[in-house]
C-alpha cells in the first residue's frame, strides 16, 4: 500500500477529522447564534438570503469540477510529477474562477438593470459577487484538493480558521448589518484561501519531480466525461433534495404541516451528518479512490465500500428503532413539545438514510472504476418518479410525497447501478445474510423496549438505552459481524481490538 492512502495514514486522517469536527461544530453553532443576536431581524433575513444564494450558485455552477480532482488527483499523487499535479489543480481552479466571474458579472448586471428580487437588497450584490468567486476557489483547494491528497489535518485547520475569523468578527461588531457580516465572511474566505494555497504549495514541493516511468496522464476528454456525468447526476440529485420537494409540496399543504415536515427533515439531516459512515466519509472516500488508483484491486475497494456501509447501517438501526418506538417523544423533546404526530414520517425517513448512504458509497466506487456514464444514466432514469408522483397528485399524497420521492429515487438509482455493475463484471453483493440477522436483532431489541412499562421522558431514555444494549448483544450473538469485518475494524484502529480466527 502506498503511503498517502495506507492504513496508518487513513487512521491519522480520521483522527484529524474527528479532532477538527468538534471545534468546527462549536464555531458553526456560535456563528449561527451570534449572527441572530448581533443582526436585527430584517438584516439577519437579508444575510440568510444572501448566503443561500451563494450556496445555490456554488452548487449549480460546479459543472462536476470537484469530482475531477477527487477522481484523478490520487493517481497524479501516486504516479505523476509535482508539475503535472500542480497544473491540474491550477487548471481546475482557473475554470472554476472563470465560471464564477461570469456569474458574479451577471449578478452585478442584474443590479444595474434593477432585476434583483425585492427580498435581495441591491447594496449586497457587490460583496456577494466577490464572495462567490473567493469562496468557490477556496473550496476547490480546501474541500477537494486537500481531501484528495489525504491532507485531512490541513483541511481541518483551514475550516477552523474560517469559522474562528467569522466568530471573532461577530464578537467585535456588537451590533451590525448584513453587509458587515458578509464582509466578515469574505475576509474569512480570503484568509482560508491563502492558507489552503500555502498548504497545497507545501505539499506539492514534497512530491517527486519526475513521474513514474511509463505513466501517462488521463486525457482531457476522460476528465470532461467524469465532470459532466457527475454534474448531470448532481442536478438530478438536487431535484430530489428535500428543499426542492418542499417547494413542490408547499403549493398544496398548510403552513403548519410544512413546518412539521421541515423540522423532521432537518432532524433527519442532522442524524445523517453524524452517522459514523458520514462522519468519516470524506476521509474514506479519498482513501478508497487513492488505494484503487495505486493497486487496481477491485476486491479491496469493494471490501472497504461494504465495510463503511455496514458500519453505518448497523449504527442506524438503533436510531430507526428509537424513532419507531419513541419517535413522538423524541420529536416533542427536540421541538419543545410540538410535532410528535410525525413519528411515522420520522421513522420512514430514518430508514431512507440507509439507501442514501449506499448510494453515496456506490458513487465513489463508480467514479473509481470508471462507470460514471452508467451512473448518470441511472440518475436520469430516476427522474421518471417525479412525473408519476405528479400524476398521482401531491394533494392526495400529502406529506408522504417527500418520502415517496426520496425512496423511489434511491431504489431506482441503487437498483440500476448494482445491476449494471454486475453485468460489467464488478461483483456487488447486497449482504442479505447479515441484513437478515441485523433486522432480527433490532426487532428483538425494539420489542423489549416496547414492552418496557412506564411513560414519559425518563422511561423513553431508559428504554432507548435498553434497546441499544439488547441490540448490541443480539448483534454479536447473531454473527452479523463476520471475520472480514473484524479484520477491517482492527486495521482501522491499528490494534487487535476484536478477536480474529487463527
């Protein structure tokens, strides 16, 4: 195994990610709370709209350039020269900057022509236009380049620096305006961009001056194909995003119902972001692509992919069971006594997370082995779900339009991609053996919690702990964690935590 994507380096990257995650989460919450207190309500609303516009433009204008770096930089890192790697990053960053300059120019033109929406103050257009360009290029270096080069500690330093600058600016303001806070965002992004560029330059200097003998860089046409296929599937994914579906549903549902749906979706999103597989996903993603670029061992790539999915799925099952048994109490506790009637919807969306994670991991595998054309085609086929749901009528489905669309999309994409991989000789077992045992274990645990006497929060807390304990014991006794899982767990931890067969 080559050093950048080896087991020890992966463990160091995971540790760096987890260490950086704590201050990042604290800073994110602090910035949110401080901005709501420092800015008057109207100014805070303008700030929220401006940042939403930034995120929307950055997402829709990516053109798949991020995946060019994630897919090909590990190969350049392992076999290419530092000059070739630097040229690739500079070219991608230059294309990104050019695209964003065009968008920023369009925003300024819209301001001069008076075409901006009424909810967007014209005086914010200038700083937002500059922020778009700086933030977009910074993310190319921080989120894509440093991740693909397995420099997770540097990536976390840049992220923490940006959050700290904004938090300090808010503390210094006392009271302010949306424009002042956007300037703070811009200053933080400039600092993060310079630091990320410095980390990248330092990493490039440590790379070999000459490429491996016989190595040929990927063709531009190949990179363009990867970019466009990922961008096409990303657009389809955006159409199935909860925010897009909420906009579709808002026409026929009462505001009270939309509030409950929005809260459940937000809570589900938080659960997804802190699932074990999602927490380390950016680290494992670069490791999987980098390792495959080095050894072309599909068997190892498949084992790691299934391992990450299995760990996350097994950790999700107790959450799903708690949502099914105590979902009303969980929602009431999280919302201050509201939305308890959405328990079933909450449980279904927790189940959807398993399919969602499986799709994310499949996406990495397809990029690594060069099957993005098939992936894009499967994503386009999933668009058939939306017309069917529209024909059935969002009014008749009600709030269940959202889980129906989300589940339909994931089932179609996952099913078509797995079938396509098998036809092309890439084995992809579904793990029905361990799934059956895990479902029996969680079923037994949920039944024990359901039969536990008592009501209220204390009973729910005790029942949840009992549920998790019973599930853990039943899972170990059922054999759902097999010998290969034990070996990979020990490899990830770097120690003999679980006993392996001799």
